[in-house]
C-alpha cells in the first residue's frame, strides 16, 4: 500500500483558503469600477493572493478554531487584505485573456 493511502491526508485543510476567499468576495463586492469577474480571472486573483499569505493548515476542529482566531491577529488580517488587494489590481490590469 502506498504511503498516501495509509493516512487520512484528505483531512488536512488550509484555512487560509477560506479566509482569502471571504476577503476576495468582500473586496469584489465593494469595488465600484468594472472589471472582468469571469471564472479564470477570479481564480487567478485567489491563487495569487494565496501564494503570498502564510498558510494555516489544520486537521482537526481545534485547528479550525485557531485559524478563525487568526483574523483577530491584526497583522495576519492585514496581510490577507493586502494580498487580495494586490491580486485584484494585478489581474484587473492584466487579465490572462482578451
């Protein structure tokens, strides 16, 4: 049996994903100018933002509570907000399509 099949790796979750997705939704809903919000552009924004923030991996409910509390850390919350701002600016000024 392969190593990956012996353990429940599917239980590992990066909570930073949900935090970035929530912040991306919030910021996109508050933007007053027009920009492309197709699937490709929004996924590019999320990917760019996720590649710049510190991950918060967990495999238990306790880890989820810890990650949600991470937003109470002003520095981490600001890093997520800034990563999303930068990603939106980057993709809106240079989308991967015409």
